C-alpha cells in the first residue's frame, strides 16, 4: 500500500464523542462515510473496523450525565473519506 493510499484511509477506530480517546476533530471535519453490514449509515457514534463493531444511539435515551446511551452492534464495517468522491479507497478489515 502506498503512502498516499494510507493517508487517504480513515482511522480504524473513530468516535464522535469529544471525551473519547478515539475522537479526532480533523478527521470528522473531513467527513467519514460508514458502511455497516453492506448498508451506508449516518447514525454511527463510534466504530472499530478491526473489531467489527459500531455504536449507535439508543433512541433519545440518555444516561444520568445527559450523554446518549448507545448500543454496540457487530458486523462488517467499512469506512472512507467522503471528500474523495465515489472512487475513494475504503478501509475494511483484512
């Protein structure tokens, strides 16, 4: 894999929660598309490509600190940068 291709792939784990160690504002600002079990999703709170799971918000339910409760769903996860267009390289479990 060339160096250009590596930089064109999103991280293998990413979270939209600023309190998470896997949060990266620069990556999120660029835009990351997620495909979970073959279907493109826009409601992903966190994902891990290597471990094959995503976290999605459980309705409008929140914990006692006001953070949304999430469900962990398992299955194949693919991610790509949306700003690269339709032929963007896709990060997926190898």
